[in-house]
């Protein structure tokens, strides 16, 4: 009898052995009576377990209808369900707990007791919930154990004190008004700007969902590895996707954070998460869990340069997603990378020519921007040649912006990259090697100024392409402002049309325009091109025409020319004369009169015709010299006792082609010898007469009287 009783007592003691105590860190609170506990990370994300508090019950949180099931509906919060969840969230998230498992209902659902701390001496979480009136004992459970008896006592005390669910009323004030879809995300972003919301869930390393609404929410402007959903519903993680998710969850999940909503893109709300311990965006980049996303960097308001620096740090140390990164080779020294130069020409909306301190000329392309282009194939005259400067919308405005800001000015050049030469394809022409740089004047980035005015666009690169502007994010932000304000290329207005008549090679048109230009007197113009030291092409804005202009009274050496079958060498100093004229007037605003004078706004250049010596005895042999059609002879006013003859023949580049070139005498010498006076002539007549002003004129520009 005694032996049987002893055996029975020993078996009862064995069955009543205390459960094994386990430890973990609370990752997430699912409800007022369920939590997710994780272990310590060792070489990757740690395992997780769901622990439900035994012997108690809390309200059920709202749940969204299952996707793909038309019959399912959204379920709202039960009263006091959300306060119970918040009570546990503030108390347990990120804290060490110990727990014991009493029983299991499924492999993933375990019930037990949870204590705050590393042993059972800590706070009993179930008892705290019941004492605050946020949970109640499960129905049908008898108070047979000390734990159950304690819960019954705490519940009676809560009822007496009318705490929580035992208070008067229905508890409707504890219900949340959840919105799973947003009709106007843009308006929502504007209305919630700078408002703090709590992070609720993390789908991947850079995505969170605040607690009061449930659209997809992304931490801008980063991109983390994702989980790809297969056709069978399973998710396949990309490399480092699970690690990036754990990195974000362990720091932000269900923490009190502030989210700044930045923008909206394809129903995804982009924003910045602010935490007292740091910026999660920078941490993800610095640890190699994310890369900068160019299209969203433009909306980032917390300093894009910090994010680029964090990404650069991860690349240099080859962390995680950058483990195979190979930095581009740098083949420029500091002097070649940064220098100052003088702008002498604007080629188009994204390229300039600068003069270095050494005297050499170098073409510089503005980094990461694209000049205006023709969109589509509009109806064009087949016989009319395309003139990009005037025919491409906003190309002229962009060129003029650069011309007014840069010509003749000192600029700072920082070389960002050198694009190698490329061969021609069926759709893309060949390009020579290009030096792409950031050009600044007075601290202003010229490329950024162009983009902000809508006169250029920003080039989009592949994510792994590092050959871009060192101020690429500022360019994207400038383009976003231009698009928002509808400037330039982004405007919905009709594009400006420039109807410019080119009469530089058409004699008939030139004759028609000439009277108007003569009546106008002094005209304002822009030097578009320099053919030689004395031959220019001008653009007259008021008359909207292009003309060829020859400096009066001088002739510069002729440059080299390509003739059919041969190349004619240039005369000595022709190149020097052309460069001299270019540096003085190219693409500058000038004023002049047809065939009389041309003066630059900064430096006068032959604004008065050249005076040549003259002798009375040279008049007779040259009396029959032919003059071009449309040109006029002019003689110096005769003084007392003086004889003045006609002007010598005009220089060769003024002389028009004629049918009888053999009959034309050679050009007169500009300096003629003096002869002794004839017998009986006055002493005054023997002296050299006043030198006449020889006004050479092209057939397009006959001289005007003073």
C-alpha cells in the first residue's frame, strides 16, 4: 500500500516538473496576447518563434481581406485590442525575455508564460495585462494552479477598479479607422508632411507601413534586395535580402519613429525615417545592404551627398552587395582634373571650348546632361537643310543662356569622367573621346542652371554606371523643379519658333535685305562664326538674319582651303589672325554698319577704315579700272592745287566673279612711290596730298556716305 502510494507520488512529481525556461528577444507584438521572439544572430538572421500567452485572451486586431478571395471581408478591431497591443509593444519590443512553453496546438503556435528579463523573477506579462483590464482569463479554465488563481484575483481587482475593458461604455474610442487604399496618394503625402507615424511592418529592408494606413511605403532614396514571389506563391530572396530585412526590423520595427513623407511614385509613398539613434537610410547604404536609387534621390531633402558618401564607403570596402565591385581606373592627375580656363566658344547646349592657361584650346562637355533634341519626324522640306541651332526647340535659348553667361569669362572646370570614343552603328553615329566635366562660375553649376530652366535634361544611367556628374543628385533635383514648374522643355505651351533667314550665300536675298540694313544705320549683331581674321558671319537679332561681314579697309591672310582634288595651304599668319579675331569677337554682341565699321563691345577691331598713301600721278593709269556691281567710287575731297584720282581696285576677296577676268588689271600696290614735281608746279602740289580713306566694299555692302 505504501509502496503503491510512493510510486504514485513519484509519478505525479515527474509529470509536474517545471517547463524548460528559454530566452530570446522580442521582435514583434502581434496582438495583446501574442508575440514573436527571435534568437541572437549568428552569421545571418536568427530563427523566430511565435509565443501566445496562456490562460488569457485579448481583443483581435483588424485584418485586411485576403487577396484573391472575393468573399473575404475586412475585419475591424475589437474594443481594447489595439491598446493591449500598444501596451505590449512599448514594454517588450527589443527587450530580453524568458519564456516557458506549456503546450502546442500546431508546430508554429506555442502557449506559455513570458517574463520580462532573463529569469522568472521578472514581470509576468500575462498578469500585467489582466491587471490593467486589457485582457481577461480564457473561458472554461479552472483556477487549479497558482498562476490561474493569481490571474483570477487580478481580474476581479480590475473589474472592481473598472479598468480597461471593464470600464463603462462600449470601448468604441479604442477602435482605429484604418484605410488600406488611398484615392489620392499625392494629396495624402501633402497632408501628412512632417507628421510622425509609427512603423508597423517591414516587407523588405527599405519598406515600412505606418500603423494607421497600409499603402506600400518605401524609405527613399534606397533600393534593397527583395523577395521574389514565384508562381506557386513562395518567396525567393535575392542575395542579402533576408539580412537587409533583419537589419531594418531589428532597429525600426514597431519603434516610435518619425517619417517625413517626401513624394509618391506608382502608388508607393517615398519618405525618410527619422530615429533618435540615426538615419536608417545612411546605415543601410554604409553597411552595403542598399544602393542609391537615382530617380528618388531628387526628392530626398536630408542631404543627398551624405547618402552618396555612405554608398561610396561600402563600395570602397566591398561590403555585401558590393563584394564584386571594381572601381573605375583614374588616369588623371589633380592638375588635369581641376583647373581654371577662359570660355571662348559655346558649341551647343552641353559643350564649350575653353582656353587653358598654357594657351591650348580644349572642348569640354557638361557632365550628365543632354541638350534639346528633335522629338519625332515632323513635316520638313526635303530641299531645306536642318539647322539644329534654330530648328530644334529650345536649342537656341540654351545656347544663348550659355553664351551670355560664359563667353570671355573665367570658369572652374572639374573633370568627372572621360567617355571613350565609340564607333558608328545603324542608329548611333560615331563619337570621339569626350571630356565630361562640371563647370562652375561664381559658385554656380552651369549644368544645374541649364536644367533648372528646362533648357536641358538629365541623362539616366544604369545603376552600376559610375561615370556621371559629381553633382548628379543636384541635377536630378533641378530637373524635378523644372518639371513641376513647367519650364522650357517641360512646358505645355507651344515651342518657340526661330525663323532666321540665312543670306550669307544668296546674292539675291542679300540685295533685298541691304536697303533695310542701310536705313537702320548701326545694327546690333552676334558673331556666329569667324571664317578668317577679317571675314565673319553675323546674326542680327532685330532683322532675324545671318549675313557675311567683311571688316572694312583691311585684308587678312587667307587660310587653308579644301579644293576638289587638293588642299590649298594657308598664307602665313592666317591661323594667328583668325584666332586673334575669334578671341576678340566670337559669339560676342557687336555693333556695326554695312561696309563701314564693326566694333566689339569690349575691344575695338578696325572700327575705322585703314588710310593708304596716294599719289596724283597714279590716277591716270587706274582711271579705267572696273569696279564691282553695286560698289561705289569715293575720292578724298580735293584741296587747293591737289589732283585726286579714283580709288585702286578692291582687294581680291571683295571682287565678285566676272565673265572677263583676264581684262582686269592687277591689284594696285598699297604704297606708291612719290615723283618729283613738274616744272612750274607749285611747291604745295609737290607734296604728298592728304591720304584718302580707301573704303573697300563687297558687292553686298556698298559704302554709305558720311
